[in-house]
């Protein structure tokens, strides 16, 4: 029992025993520095120094650009570029989706992929037929107010509305004999005008070229977007004189007639008119003779 009690006292005495560290000049043995130390003080000093060194190293790596030079850490420039590429990719995906919808609509115009029920503007087929006696024809108060408002607007905008409607005239893109007329049942939403090869094909009205490319089935095709939701299509051309995005005037040459494309049987112009996504008969508005 006495030996066990002596051991802790002996360890404590060793930790608290005082030592003197003296630094002397080797030539003159002159005392330069002396320190009174214990083993416990030395242990505490070394421990605190190690903790401080670890903390300083961690802060230096975590909060300074020096961490980029350590393998495994990504640089700030790479992170910035990755973020910019992410935003650009998202913008490109949106632009691609918009372009896909746009080209899908143009493709429908080129192929004429529409059913007659979708563009029956003349109401030839009526889903519901009502008797005149079953319909209340008496105007409501809201209807009377709306009519009065429209009458006042028309009164003061007479010249503006009249000039915008009357000045919009469609010119014939080419003159010749119509070999195939507009036929909804056969899905031929155009007129085929027989013309000589290399005959100038002209724009039917002012507008912007939204498509001017080669297609296997219809050869060189030009599509022009006009005012009032009108689109004109010119197919089987020998060549195109306008590119996509060009502004054209009514009567300006946009192509030369030809016999290009798998569906062509001779030199002619395949001409279509579309209004707000619906095909219309060009001969109702244009004289091709």
C-alpha cells in the first residue's frame, strides 16, 4: 500500500520539479539567458503551440486562395466558369425549345399537315344548329355600352382604320395558267401556276423572309411573313435570291421558277397563302392571268 501511494507522489514531483535552462556564451561562459522550467510547463507550452499551429494551418487553407494549390481542391475560376456554363446551357435549352416549336409550325406549313376541320372558317360543317326562335336577340346593357364605345372609337379613327385595310393589296407572284387549283379535300392548299423556267417569282406583299432553304420534296422554298397574320409560300423554285431574315417589298423578285423537288412534274410555281395558321384560296385575292 505504501508503494502505491509513493508512485503518484513521485510522478507529481517529477512534473513539478523545477529546472533551469541557461544559455551561455561558449567563449566567455557569460550567461545570456536563463529560464526556470518544469516538465508540466514544457508539456503545456508544446501542446498549446501544436494546437495554434494546426488552427493557423486550417485557417490558411480554408479562407485563403492557397487552398487552390492543394490537390483535390477546385479553383475559384473553375467554379465561376461552371456557373456561367450552367446559366448558358439553361438559356440555350429554352432557345432550342422555342426554335423547335417554330420549325414544327413551319414544317406543318410546308407539308400541309392540317385536317379540314381545323381551318373551316366558312362554317360549312356546323356542330350545333340553333333555331332563330330559341336565341335571345335582345341586346344586354353591357352589349349596348360596348357598341357605343366602339362607335366612338371608329368615329375618331376613321382614316387610320380605312387606310390600313385598303392599302394592303396582294400582287400576283407570277402570271400563267393554273394547272392545279386549291382543293381542301385533296389537301392541296395551294395553286400551281405553270410558268417558264427561270421566270422571276415576286413577293405578293411587303414582309420578311422567315424561311429560305432547299427541301428534298419541294426543292427551293421561300416563306414570307406579312402583316395581318398572313404568310405566303413559294415552292419548286430553281434558285432563291433572298435569304432568311431579309425584308422584301411587294413585287420584289425573291426567286426564279423551276422544276426542283421530288413532287414537281414540270416548271411551275406552287403558291400557298396562310392566314393565322389557316390556309386560304389564293385565287380569291389574286388574279394569276
